[in-house]
């Protein structure tokens, strides 16, 4: 789900794709978190939920570990079309866009 314009800043673009993939696999957030921990990504369920909700940023290293946990290539965790980027120093964020 992409947030409507004016909502809180979007901190990553992978969250909705990760949520969708998790749901396709039939995993709960707890199961996804457990898989992450197995591959070396020490993350709590709450932090994982923040990634899916686009509240928390994701580093490239974390994205690679998420891909490993889900057994997909890192490119699979990114949307096909990237939203515009708004760079404002400490307030860098992805622009929200309305869902079609």
C-alpha cells in the first residue's frame, strides 16, 4: 500500500512488495522475522512491521538479507516502477503516490 500525498514520509519503497511476498508465501510477520534471524538479520517483529509499513528505512545490506530470507533476488523486493525521490537533506524521502 502506498500512502496518499500528505501522509507521513515514506522511508522505503520495498515495504509493500515485502508484505505482498510474505503473504504469497503464507508467512506471518513472526515467521518472516524468524527467517530473517536465521540468515543473520537480527530484527524484531516490531521493526520488521515498520519496514512493511514504510515507517523504517532499509539499508542495502538489510535488503540483501531480506532477499536471502525470502529466497529471492534483491531486485524482487523492489517495485517495478519507483516513485519520485524528494531529497531534502535530513528529510530525504520517497514521494507518496495515490494508488490507481
